[in-house]
C-alpha cells in the first residue's frame, strides 16, 4: 500500500506547507522518504512504537536518547480503511509542530486514498480494455473469457451495437483524472460496456436486445461529444455499427471502424447502416486510392480552377446553373472549364460513367 514512490510524493506535498524536516516510515519502522535524504533506509524506533500503539507519539529533546534513530518532534500514524499503514514524522520543537499534526495527517491520508482509488481505476481500465479487445476478436468465448466476464459483471449473451469514439490527436496523453471524468460522464444503460482503447479512443458496446433506436444512440452520442468538448476541449467523432448477435459482435465492430473513417472526414457521428458507396470504397487500400487518382484526376491537381469547378459541380448535384452561380462565373466559362477537364482527363463530365469516375477521384483526394 505505502510504496517508496508514494512516500516521496507525500514528502514533496507536505513540504509545500511546512519547512520542518519530514519523514515517512513504514510499519516496521524503516524510513522510506525524508527531506533529509541521509535518513532514508534507517530505523526509527519512535515510528515503530507509533504504528504499534496506533496513536500519536510526541518525542521531546530529553527522550531522543531513549529511542533509536529519533529526533525531537511528533509522529502520527497514517490510517487507511481503519488500518495503520505507516507513520509520518515532523522534526522540531513539539510545541511548534504539534498544531500542524492533524492537518498533515489528514492531507497524507487523502493523498493515499486518492492514489489507491487511482490505482484501482487504472487496474480496472486495463482489465476492461484487454477484455473487450479479446472479446471482439474471439469467435467463441473461451472458458477464461467467460470467467473474466463474470468478474467484470458483463453479460456476453446480449445482442450489441459497437460504437467507436475517437478524439482528435492530442499533443499530450490525457491524465488519469481526465479519463476517469470522461468515462464516468458517458450516459450508459446497465448492460452497456464502455472502455477506453489506447489514449484516443473509447469503445462502447450498447445493449440492443430490446431494439434500441438509432435516434436514441445518436442523441446520447451528440450529448457526450458536446460535453467533452465543453469540459475538456476535446473534439471527437464516432462510428456506429449495426446491432449484432453475440457471435457476430466483431462484425458490428468492423462496421463501426468503417463508419469511423467517414466520420473522421466529416467530424460527426456516422452510422454504418447509412453507408452505401462507402461500403465498397472504405475497403480499398490507400495505395489503390492513390493509383486511382493518378489514373483519373491527376492532370487537374495543378489546375486549381478546374479542380475547384469539379468539386463544386458535385456539391451542386451536377446543376450547371447552381455551380456557375456558386463559383461566380458565367455559364459559358463553366462550359469551357468542363471541356478542359475532359481534354485533360479524357473523362466526359456529361457521361454518367465518366462522371462517376471523376467523383470517386475527388472523394479519394479528400481522404
């Protein structure tokens, strides 16, 4: 419970309040941390007595010769869950340092409690993350996976929807406190599973055994994304898979991954069930997409006006009138540009086949 690293942290924090020499001692009487580093590792009989008697011990100058390794001052037992786990000592005139005693002890116990629950959060987070990733990869849950599910109180027999929430890349990893606040702020039902994945993702497995509505999921996700943006200045987006039986959960997760790719571009929430063309294009490798661009719209990459015209044409659903108005050009100029696009790419924007080829090239370029 009371490790050297934590003892050092306690000494550093107490130092901010008082200038006197401070020691942190384990229940065997060995000094673990001190402002006077030469005392670390030495035996302190006064601390041993304090831990055994479970009460404060004041040591005067006259009593220092009666106990091994002590100086005048005050020794206070550190309690955690009603058990003595160590002793904190303050060196100095007992009359001067005693008034600080209870404040220092309470602060120390608060630090220990905070550290304990932080470690519990870390342990649970790691256990949940490891479990969920193994669960998503398993075609059939093993006996070990079933046992861990029982330990984590997770029902593996429910149909679920996989959701992946991804944060825009941060310069520094999120702290434990921020992660704890983020995960606790997600509104979940009793059978939903929520876990972090790395430092930039959250995986949510939503119970859909009672046919939960997409509108309900979207509302929860929008509320959550807005909350973390307001509270932590984190911009995030989400991909949502479809409801899957327990044995097909990995399919829902793959769908969420596919939807997430589109969500990254649009910076919003994307449901896989809404995807049509992206079902195919999302499976293509970046190498294939790059080669496709080279074969289709590559000649336009150095022609800013022509590429801008083509992009706007698609935005305006191939309406020549609206495209010309949006670009603030004459309709004849638009016709000239479209003719130029055909000459350079050998793809005619008035042909459905060629237009679709140009559209894919623009889409891949956006990616």
